[in-house]
C-alpha cells in the first residue's frame, strides 16, 4: 500500500491536463534525450560497480591479500558518505570535473558497496567443496572463479546491481552538483519552479516505467538459481588463494577504489575544517542536529523492518503472482527520486491524513517508502537461507504459523534483519530531498545543514556537519562490513 | 502416555486408501497402513518411492487426493479436511535432525512445551531417556551427529505425541555410529512407549528395528508383516528381491505346485505355488551350501567358483552354474577358491512365483 501511494498521486497529477497532453509530453524529443542520458548513466555506473564490487569482494574473501581484514571494512565505508558530499569534494577541488565523467566517478565511488557487500556475503556462504571438485576435475583457479563461482554468485550480484541501477536513477544530489542533466534534476526543477507540476509528474511516470523494466529484467536474470546446499555438515572456510607477485596489482586495485571513494572526501573535509575563515558552527547546534538525525534514522530503521518482515518472509516462502507484485512494487518505489515521494506524501498528508502532516510520523513513512527495498532484500535473502524443514518441525511441535515466525524464522533471519536495519539507518542519515520537504518545522538534521551551507559554497561551515555525519555513519557501516567475517565462524 | 486416544480404536494411525499425485506424476495410490498403539512400524521402499510424501501427509504438510488418515482415532486428513500440523500431535524427526541453531539443547527439547517448572522437569526426563542428561546448556554445533539426532528425538518425544515419525533418521551418520545411535534411539522410543513410524530405504534397519515392516513399492504398500514373515514369506517376487538378497532362477513348477525344477535340480517349495508351469524360484544365498565335488551326493548341480567377497563374519561366493551366477553366503572357513569346482546343495524349501 505504502509503495503504491506515490504512483496513485503521480497518475492523478499527470492526467490532470488531459491524456493528450500526457502523450505529447512523453513523445517530446527532450523526454527521449532524458531517458537516454539517465539510462546511459545508470548502465555505465552499474557495469563499473559490478566489476569493482565483485573483484574487491573476491580479493577480500578468497585471496591472501595483505591487510584484508581492515580492507574488508574499509571497502564498505563509502556507504557512510552521501553522494552529494563526495560530489562537492570533487567539484570544489576541480570545477572542470562537472559533467558525465564526474557524475560517473562520484556515483561509482558511493554506490559500489551495494554490489560489494552482498557478493562478499554470498562468497562467505558458498561451499568451497564445489570449487575443490572443479579443481580436481582439471580446472585452473581462474577458470573455477569464472565458470563456477561467478555463476553461483549471480543472484547476489544481480540483486546488488539492481540497487545500483535504482540508486543512480533516483539520485539527485550528485547529478545536481555535477550539473549533469538527467530525469531527477529536471523533475526537481519542474517542481521547484512550481508552474508545471503535471510535467514533472509525467516525467516521474516515465522514470517509473524505466524502473519497472529494470526490476523485471533483474528477476529474470536472477532466474531460479538454486544455491542451496545439498547434504550434511557445515561448509568449511575456503583456503585463501596465494596471490604471490600478484599482490602488488591487487593492492593497487584496492587503493584505486579507496582513495577516490574514502580518502579524498575525508581529506577535503579535514582541509575545509582547517582553512575555515568563518567561525566554526557552535558545537551545540551540531549536537542537536546529530541527535535528531540519529533519532529519525532509528525510527525509520525500526519501522522499515516491521514492514519488511512480512513482505520478505512471503517473498522467500511463496512465489505467487501477488507476492511477487508486492515485492516488486517496493523496488519500483525505490527508483523514484526522494523529492517525488516527498511531494506525493505532502499531497496525501494535506488531504487524507492531516493530523500527521508536517509531523514526524509522515516523515518516517516517507523514509519507509524510500528505503523499504533495502530491508525487504535483506530479510528475503536471510529467510531463504534458513531451512524450511525447521519451520515444519516447529509446526509439528504444536506451534501456530505466526508462532513459527516469531520463534524460528525471525530469530534465524536476525543477521539479515540487522543488516537490513543498518542499511535503512544509514540511508536515512544521508537522505536529503524527502527530509527537506517533509520535516516537522524546526527540525534540523546533519544532511539539511550540510546541504544549506554547501549550496552557498560555505564549505568550512559545512565541514563539522559533514564530519559528524561521516563519523556516525561510519560506525554502523564498519559493523556491517565486519559482520560478514564473523558470520562464517558462528 | 497417550491417554487421549479414543479407546474404541486401539490404532494410533490408520491410513486408508490414500492417493496423491503431483501434477501428472502419481506418487501414492490406494495406500493402506495401520499402526497399533505402542508399536514401531517401518515403511520400507526404494529412494524416490513416495515414502517421504506419505510421511508428510501423516504429519500434515501435504494434502491427499483421496483417502483418509486417522490419528488416534480421529480423522486428521481426508480429501476435504486437513487438520493443521500443530494440532495433530505427530512429532517428526527429520533426516538431518534439523535442530534449531539459535537455541540450546534445552531450548530445542522444550520447544513444544508450555513454559514453566514442569517443562524443566520434562526436558530433563526426555534427555535422560535418550542418554543425554546434563547437556541442557550445549549448543547444537557442540554436539556430534549422533547426539544431534538423539536431541531431535527428545524434542519430538517431549510433548507426549500420539505418534512420532522418523524420516531416514540415520542416513547421514557414518556406518559405525549408525548402529549405535539406532539402538539408542529405538530403546528410548520403546522405553517411552510411544508409537513410531520409521521411513527408510535400508532393509537391515527396517528388519532389525521394527515390529512390523510395510513395503512401499510402485506407490502402494504391497505387503505389511513382521520382519521374520516378510523375509521368509514374501508374497510377491519384487518384495522377495527388495527385502534381502535373493537368487531368482527360472523354473518349471510341478503340477502339484509343491516343487519346482530349475538349473539347481528339483527343489521343494515352502509354500504351495499359485499356478503350475513356467515360473521363477527364489532362493536366499544362505540356503545354498557349497560342497567339494568328491563329498557331494550324486545328482547335485555343480558350478565353478567365479569370485568371493569377504565380509568378516561370513563371505559371499559367486558360482557359475551353466552360465548363470548363483550367490551363496558361506561361513568364512568354507574353502571356495575362484576357479575351483563345487557342488550346490539347497537347505530348506524355496519360494516359487508363477509368471
């Protein structure tokens, strides 16, 4: 229901000027150009993210890369850096970077963890016995990696790639900063100008159409890949592949990711702090913005998990048409720019649920609609991995089906649920447009402050907020990255 | 322990005319099975023969197309009605044990009990029954495969089920451990006085553990009898060859249907054949005695030893009699070097099946 509300609003709004206007708008040359640009950007970024994310995950999980425990966590850190912050860091250093190249650089640097993390988790779960069998049948290590491991990782990789595509399609901060004209920027402009809301709504509908095609393509690519283990015993930990002289290029590869994605933005912020000409913002203001950011993020994480549990469990256990539609609709909503969701919730809020309009509940609902797929995906994957046999045993011991969810399914899926909650928490901390529109009057978050200062190029005033955001987002991110290593020992 | 069974019935489980298809594939048809209260019954059948489907129907995880399942005298499944698994009081012990990994031993065993001081006592009681007292606080990963299987049994026994069903519970254990765990598990079931249904493809397991063995072949129960009767008096040729090893030899059944003539000569029949004329006789390997040609009375069939496999307590010898291999089970001290000639004497009667 939540996921469908924005679409209802959009269709209503788009058809406001008659269907003739809709068709004219869709068939305009400019709309076609926008589709090409958005899709081109999404495809470029996703392809690079898949290559970077999968290679990095494989190096960390399966080779003797020096310092791989630290690298494993460090590679997840870009999740803590908002795309617009990374974009500001680059543009303020070299304004000439603006454009397609800069947008690709920033979007890859901030969104490759969406591929890296699920791939790493899947690699940890794979039974190395399969690879050993392939080796014993005469395959060389690289052949095994390409022919067997990559194939078994396909569901994880495509799921991650889907998140990247949808993220790129809906990202606003980075493309706006890089002045690369894609859908979101134009939609935002149309709303801001306020004179042509139906044009923005029509463009949003086109964007939803693109997202639907992507989601359908992903579910086809995922196919019916069965990665279940047959037989008894727990999988052993894979023996790391010795890199030998290959460790120099491997380490250079990792540095080539970490420097632009993590080191550079952090260095820029520290530089802004140091060269601050104006007074640093008072500590009290930073602390209060931090407090409301953490509180809102926590609320959003809890609410998203509560909604995601039933959807994720249904999606994992029943592959009926209805369930699939529900699951996919949550993904499509994810592709909508935050601003579209926010405005459609304003519309609903002002008409239907007036009491919570411009209050915290409506803002939290907005976050849930935006970030539900993160939570649903995490819950679904972890439920799929807990054997259905355990649920049957619980039933035979006299537990009702809702009792089984509470006493067996949910506790077993706990690592996945925690990971999903952490991802929603992080995404909410960084979220900008929906917060801008839906926040209760007077509420300031770190992201809002940051945005206000950077849009007027007051980087040094923005620096403390950027630092607070990154430090506090880095903690859950590191936990998320680190969690994948203890999962194998438990 | 099973006080709420209606006294009129006396059967813990009745399966009457059950049929089940998956799409076009008919897995079970006209299955009949009755288990008396307190007894242990094995359903023996080849892999993929519908055993697990039958078990899942009894436990309430599958529906039926036709037929009725009555548990403790009440109808639990019919084509129109399915009682949900949690209200059937059928405990299951799955193949891999399937202990809840997030709970310790006490949490697993007490899963089906309502919380309270009685549950602590009951957990200790059933753990003692399976020989694992004092393991309450251990995690499933700290247990060996055999211990996990016994905890799974304790978990199924704890809520006093009307019936427990075991799905190939020892298949994943190694051979040495299997016999030991099997004995422990069935001792515990007998001590608890619980009715049990064991599903297995292992004929030794079925014959040694159950009071009654039901053979599931081609989707229905073709014979249900005590282990001894099943082995000695199989009603059909496929049952005879599935339960234990057998030499199946073409034969002509005499007109009085009490003897048959085959390549080993004339053999008496233990049971009158249904028809005379062309048929086959079944002779168990242990019924064949190998004699040195010099010691043998006249008229016995002779053959040349082809190979010999040594099993420790006995040995199997394959003898070529007129181009057909006959298998004999002999004591280890019987000399039967490959290449030597032996005479074959048949102990006791054979079974004949008309074709």
